[in-house]
C-alpha cells in the first residue's frame, strides 16, 4: 500500500493556545472527513506554524482527537517576507490505496490564498464541523 501526503493549511485568529488548537482541530477534522482517513492508517503527521504562532503545539489537537499512537512533529515554517501570518499547516503521511489525484488537500480561511488551485471545497458548515469534533473529543477519537 502506498503512502500518500495529504496537505492542508488554515489561518489562526490569534497566538493563543485556544485559537491554535481550535484552528488545528478544524483543519485536521476537514482533512480526515474529506479523505476518509482512519488514524490506524496514518504513518506520521508534520505540523508547522508560521513563526508568529508559539502559544501551543498544534499536534496537541491530534492527540485531543484520539491520535494517541501516531507519530507527530511540530516545526516553524521559514520566515519568508510577505508569507501568510498566523498560519498552521499539516502534512499527513497516509497509507492508502487512493491515487495521488484522489487525495483532497484542504486549504481554508486565509490559507486558501496559498493554493487557490486546491481550495475548491464546498462551503464549510463550521457549526456542523464543531459538532463532529465534539463527538470525536467525547469518544476519544
């Protein structure tokens, strides 16, 4: 079974623990749901933040969603002039039989401008997404 990369990015309202975890949980939930990802099939996940986000490790959001046995790492992106501020990016290494062109990459909020060619999701029902996340938090993933 091949290992595929699933990319995603979002913007965060502020450099606070709560906002980083909220934005990361939402992004991860969308990536999981758009692709049908099961935690058991994930080899590892890389989380990056823009240099202006340091109030929390975004990987904690995956742990909150029950990804307790998945290898997770956090890094800062390069501080390139003009790059998107307050940005969290995720790269999931996923063992799947899906082909590369079947993978749905998720770019939401201000991060849509990073990859407008991949920002073709239908409008997100944020309230419904939060209900799904809440169910995952209660179930432990």
